[in-house]
């Protein structure tokens, strides 16, 4: 079923009369693990295999080749079926909800980055610097790699206070430009509250990065 999360329960209920015991039901909605657990329980009670499927890229232009994650009792069956037609499904586990969890964790970054870009470029447009900043950011993204990720994070505990103050100045600029600094202010507060104990456990120390 390819539905919104709000419609996932309705979709699986409507499918009962059309599915035989032992059939595979795959849910491709973007939903929290708790909902995937409920869908899995419903499928199991009716003798169905269940696949929690998370699409990891836009479908237009890729179709069945869209990278996807799958988990649940029917994950391997789903992967074999779709990959047999040129799909790109990776099985995460046999626990429904694991694929959904990975996608939503990724969404924090991808959708969060989108929000940051919107706020940043609104301010740049207001300052008459939209074209310059868009081109500059495109260069940053093009040259980005894993080392950049480590570098951005590894130096944060030591420089969090200075970076927080910098973001507060940026928030002031946005207000002067008539742009609400919603995300900018949140970042400033987060940096104020950041120290070594609050960083992800895998972050390398500055000497290692």
C-alpha cells in the first residue's frame, strides 16, 4: 500500500477480503515505528507476512529502482520480488518499524536542511545576495564528504559558545531584513546547551578529525 500514514490503517483493513493467508502485505507509508508495529500485528493475526518499506529517494525518474529499506517478517520476500524487477531494496531486519525508524532519522537531517536553506535564502534574497549565496552553497554541497561531517561536529564542544553567539548575531540580521529567524534561533539555543556529553557518541575528537 502506498498511502499517507494517516490512511495506512484504513488501507490494510480494506485489503483483508482480497488477500489469502500467507500473502505478503507491504506498507510504504512514512510513519513512526509504533504504527508499523500495529500494522504488523494486524497482518500477523490474519496470517499475512508484513513488510515495512521506507523509500529513500524520490520515485519519479527511478520507479522500481528507487532505493528502499525493508523490515518485518516479509522483508526478504518483498526485497526478492522487487529486486527481481530491477529494484534496490535493502533488508534491515525482521522487525517491523526498523526501516521506518531509519527513514525518519534521516528525515531530521534532510527536511531540516531544507528548512535551513529556505530560511537562509529568504534572508539572502532580502539582502540582495540571493544569487551569490545560492552559488556559494552549491559549491559547499558539491565538495562535501564524510570528512566535512566529522569536522563540523568534532569542533563543536570546544567552540559551541562562540558559534552560538554567531548564530544570535545572524538571528539579529534576519530580523533586520524582515525574515523570522525561527530555525536560526533554535540552532543558537542548541549550541548554547551543547557540551561533550551531549554530542553523538561516534564523533571523533578534534585530534582525530
